C-alpha cells in the first residue's frame, strides 16, 4: 500500500490517503497529490513547498488556526438557527453557555486555539 497527501495550491495539506489505486485516477478537485513514505500525523504544522514537506512559520500558523476555524464552523444559517432555538428556549446570560450555538462555536475554538 502506498501513502499520499493531498494539498491545495497554497501548499496546505488537506488529507492523508493510503491506497493501492493509481493516484492519477483520484478526483482531486484542483488539489495536488504527493507520495509520502508514511501518513503524516501532524500535518497542520506542515505544508508542501516545491514538492517537499516543510514546517510552517509562526505567522503562517496564526493564519492556519483562523482558516481551520473557518472551515470547521457550521454554515451561517445553521448558526443562526441554533441561536434562534437557544433564544426561543430562554437561554440568556450564563445559561446561554449551555445552548447549541455557544457549545458548537466553543468546540471549534478549542479545537483550533489561537497561538
């Protein structure tokens, strides 16, 4: 079995793939693929540059947490729906911290903390 990473045009590593398939037959949706000796465990701190995996700088890491949060947050309409239901259930003040809107956003913020 061979191991690959999929990365976007900016070099951000999106996913590990292990397969026996020909990588040229995979749908990449404008992304690129690179064969690696083994799956990357901590690819959030790395990127692909000139066909090689390199670490990212602190400045890029600051951007990455924000970008990762953006990708992880639910769609705005879902957030507004959760907020409406929380308000409809009378969740205000400290009680609002038990609502779906607050806990969903908090989970994302905890998953991708500011550095």
